[in-house]
């Protein structure tokens, strides 16, 4: 066992059989002894506890897709010309609402294959139905993945959606 994975007890201060102390000392004793919640905190913080595996509930990509976070990229993801407009037309809400709705912003998680895995409203249009239509539309768009150091990478991007430019097209 290496020093970072030495299992020591926060209660007794003793390390498990075969362990040679914590990363701060040797002789089978943890360097500090505290009781209760404080002891448990320091036990983990000092590195005496053995490391646990990440939760099997989510893959690393699913974990990134849960909420917007900064992910570095050199080349942003792009979608085909007219693809977003076509998706917006397919999900066009009632004309009276859409034509009066201001632009709104959707946080969009695009994975390394260019698929949208998550989308969340960042700045609302003020109308829930218009927001839902925008979310449905952006989830259908396929992107060329973002790139960082030559590799395709998953990223969160802010996409501004606006139905009003489509109003004339839909009305005619």
C-alpha cells in the first residue's frame, strides 16, 4: 500500500494491518486524533482513508453534461448552415407568441461526437412555451465537435435562439 491509500481509523488512530502509518508518519498511528465530525473530516483530508472509486451512476461525460461548466476548446462546435433554422421551424410555437418573444440563450452541452446531450435555459424568452420549443429544437441539431489540441472534446456553449426572423417565412 502506498502512503496515499493507507487506511487508518479516525476513532482509534491506528492504521490497518500491513499499513506502515499515514503519509505523515510511521509506526501504525495516525498523526492527529480528533473525535466526531471534526475527526472524520481530518481523517479524509489528511489522506488516511483509502480512496473510493467514482460513483458508477454517471460516466465522466454524463457527469460533465449535468450542469454548465467551463471546458477548454480552441475550435468551437459548429452546426450545418440552415440546420438550426430548420429545427426551429419544426418546433415553431404559436406565431403570436414566437414573433413577440425576444432572443433567449440556451446552455448546450455538445459531446465529442457532436451530439447535444443536455440543454438548459440560461436567459428566458419570458414565455415557457417558446423556451420549450427552443430546447426541443436545439436538441435535434447535430454539431461538428469542438476541438482542443487537435482532439474532439465535449463542451458547454451558449446558443442564442430567436424565432422572430422566421415569422415572415412561416406567415408566407
